[in-house]
């Protein structure tokens, strides 16, 4: 059975297109349900900063993996994969078509491809992180001695990924790079996978990102962040969502409120560039205009 997907950088119009396609397919008697392939819309209470679809939109078209877990819960990529694959199987079991929509390249590939995820141990990770917390460059140099291929693919300043690689080496006795051979292949577990890529021209995308950042601030991102803090500690995964750490800085008095939208837009643009690179490298992602993508998905 066919699995459809709309991918692309933040603010490229993915959600709007997916909702329109699903609505029109449903109207034509072709049941279609949306699966959010996103690391953060799955968290309850994180609405403004993740640009979740409106409740009315979720009523009109079935949505999955939105508001599933509390913001203090950790969620691994492997756990997300299992939730998404279960949702896809249930949708297909109802005779409907799953339409995946999202901008997280790793989460997308984890769902549709047979990627392997090595084991993890919170205690081991915490110990390694504590050892190298003050000197990520030395941690990266240490990794380069143990696993040069992995070190070559990790930014020396990215302590989190360096620690993860060292954790895997300690837990398995094997190089972290030994687990990523499946990343080099683009072979989906879904034989009939149709993927469209929305990737607008740079100036238009940057303008959309800047407008989205301003709109988040106008809608009350700072207030939403304050409510999340009141409700409890956000998990490490949840804290990685762009905008929330910056809104927290406003609450703490270390970032002027008037600078918030600019800072969020800058960080989002850096992320969008990585998203572009990820999806452009995937030969299955057909880069189309919004109208072309609509026609492609409507007829698939």
C-alpha cells in the first residue's frame, strides 16, 4: 500500500499542503490520515513554538503523533519510530492512506528506512558527559582516536553527539560508525513510498521563517514557555525545540524581549539549511513547487 510524505525545511508550507491534500482526497472518497513526523509536536503544551495544526484542522482530518506525551518525558528516535510505524499500520488497516509530514530528516528516515539504533544507557552517558563537559574539543579528539569515521562526521563543538558516540563504543565495544551503514542506503521498508520535497527559494524561505518567528512571539511564546516551566521540568529532548530556550532567556532577563523574534529566526534559518541538505541528499525526495506537489500527492 502507498505511503505518502511531504518533507522540507521549516516554514516551507508542508503542513498547509498536507492538510489540503488530505482534505481533497477525503472529499474524493480516498481516506487519508496525517502522521506528524516531528520531534516536538508530539509534546503536549508545546503548541505555539512548534506551529501545531489548529484543533479544528485536526477534527477535519485525522492527525497522529500530536500531543501524545508530556513535555518532561524523554523520547528517543527509536521510540518515535515505533509509534509512527504503529500509526501507519493502523491507518492502512482501516483502508486509508498515511500521509507523513515533517521536517526532521532523521525522524523521517527512522520511520521509513531500516536504520539501526545502538543501545543507550543514561548512567553511562551521564558519566561520559560529566568527564568531558568542560572540554568538548578534547572529547572529540578522544573520539577521533577511537573511531575516526564517526569523528569526521561530528562537529567538534557538538558535545552531545560526541558523547553519544563514546557511549555506544563503551556499551558495545564497536565503533559508533559501524551502526550507520544503513544511512548510506535509501531503501524504505515501504515499497510504495511517494515523497515530495517543498524547498522554496532562499529569500522566500527566509522571509517565511522571519514572519513565523514574529508570529510565535505575537501569539505568546514567552507565556507558553512560562506555563511549561510552571508545569514541571522539560525533558532534554523537548528543550531542543527552537524558540523555547530563547523564550526562557527572556523570562530569566538575559535576552531582551524585543530581540526574541530575531534570535529565533536566526536559529531557525541555520536549522533550515541543515534540513535542506538532508532532504536534498535523499534521491527519493522529488523537489516540486507547491502546485506540482499537490497534483502529485492528490493522484498518488
